[in-house]
C-alpha cells in the first residue's frame, strides 16, 4: 500500500513522513507533494491507495484534488487535514457527487 501526503506546509509533510511508523501500518511507500500539480504527477506515476491532504492550499484545495482523482478513475481512501475549526466550508463539497464515496 502506498500513501501520498499533500500539504503546502513543508514542516507538516516532513513530520508526517518521518514520525509515523508507516511500515507498521502496512504502508510500503510514502510519497509527498506540496501542491496539487505535484500531487497529480505522483498519482500519474505511482499507484496511490491513501491520500492524506490539507484542505486549503494555494493554487487549489485538497477537495479539488480528490474530485480530480475520482474523475480520473483513481480508487483511493482519503484523510483531510485542516487548521480550521469551522467545518461548514466542507458541507457543500462533501455533498457533491464527485466526493460521495468518501
């Protein structure tokens, strides 16, 4: 199983990659990206099973990334990260057809 961590905060990406015992969780490879463009390139080149993504990033959100992945036919599980305490911003996107399988 492979995981992709996407966050514009390089410290968060580094911390997650280095401090989580991925092998113990059955994860073989951990890939990283700092924006949606980089993340799409990883999806195209690697077989990703789990996406861990920040919701709000410059140049596109994690929700947009997931919608793209679903549209392209990728079957992945997703965990979203956020610093926002208000989840109202998620209500509309999570109800959209592209994200219904979350």
